[in-house]
C-alpha cells in the first residue's frame, strides 16, 4: 500500500495470464562448434498488475545467444540481453533498465524430445527501497521440449524463483506451457 492505494493484492490464490513477449531471432553464423544469434524482444502488458502477473508497461530488449553442441546429446546455451524497462503506470515506483543472463544445458533424449535445466538472473526492475526486494532475481527452470512437427515445438516447464539458501520466501512455482513456431 502506498499513499492509501493498494498496489498489489495477494489476499488469496491467483491464476491468470502474464505479460506477452514477442521475440525475433536472426542467425549470426557459426564459429567452431558454437552457433551465434541476435534477438530482439517486445513485452506487451497483458497481465494483471495487481496480482503480479504483469508489469503494466511495454518493455523492449536486444541480446546475443550462443549455443554450443558437445557430443551427440548435450547442448549448452548462453544468453545475454539488455532490457529497456517501460514506465510503470500503475505502481507509482521507479523502474530501471537491466542486463539479463541465462545459462542452460539441454539433453537431447531423441530426435523430437529434449530436457532442459537453466538458471537465469537479472536485478529487480522495480526499486522499492528494501535491499532484499531490490536485489537480484534468480530462477531455476526444468523443462521438456517436444517437436510436434518440423518448425513447431511444444514446451512445458516449471520454474522456481529465488531458489537456494538465499531464498527467504515460500516456494512459488511458475508453470509454462507454450508452442514455438520457427521458420
């Protein structure tokens, strides 16, 4: 609550859709066993801010991705991106741009199925004045990717944010179900 206005309401369980992210990638080529890509992103504020499903702002980003295949079944992924955070209209607090990074390992179970484990990190884009809340945001994700047909994949993953011994809050898992189209 700030100035008599409720900014976030967590009085009960909540289910809903989050913000929507659109992404375009362009291959930059190959260097040895590694493949390099550039990406641009646009996040649209489709999630409910009062339930913390969205930020209430349009964000944009650009980044570089490196993928390295080691042997026939193991793939490593590294992603570094700069995100320009939009003005948060409903929260009335300041926001800051950020650098995000991601490190993942993918196990190719067969030609259509892979298992993924990843850690990603960025600082909190919203500054509220509490050191713990304003600090780094880390997530651990375990997922499954299954090819439906060439160029189309189904994704299922479970994410826990603020994992490990630094976590000071109860688990709050994030379930992701998605379909990815590639040309």
